[in-house]
């Protein structure tokens, strides 16, 4: 299954957060410390975003804006077959 289709459905359902990189805004799964995610099904302990690899290309040192705050990308890892990415973030 195309992971981008799953993210597109989640976006339409309002489950994703807008993330801006330069002039581009995409919707990602955003996790903040001790924040309830996935409509209360999980609790996050670190700043992270998950997103389809086809939607966004990030690398360590990039700056993203989420909910008006700037975050610096610490690390980017491919998940599963590489069609989904996870970026670890720190407040910039």
C-alpha cells in the first residue's frame, strides 16, 4: 500500500499537523514531549515528525516551522521500506 495515501486520508481527517520548510507546507504526524497523539492512542516523549518520503526531503540541520515555532532537524531515518521517514527535532 502507498503510505502517501494513508497520510492523505489522515490529513483529510485532521489528524496531521502543517509543517513548513522554506516556502513548502506539507502535513506530517508531529509528536511533542508528553503530548497525546493519534487521538489519544499514544503518548509522545520527543519532538518528531513522520511523513511520506515522496512529500518532503529533509536532512540534519534543516529548519522546519510547526505551530509558529522553529525546529532544527537532528536526524532523519527511513522507516520500513523507505517510503516513510522520521525526523527527530529540537527547538531552534
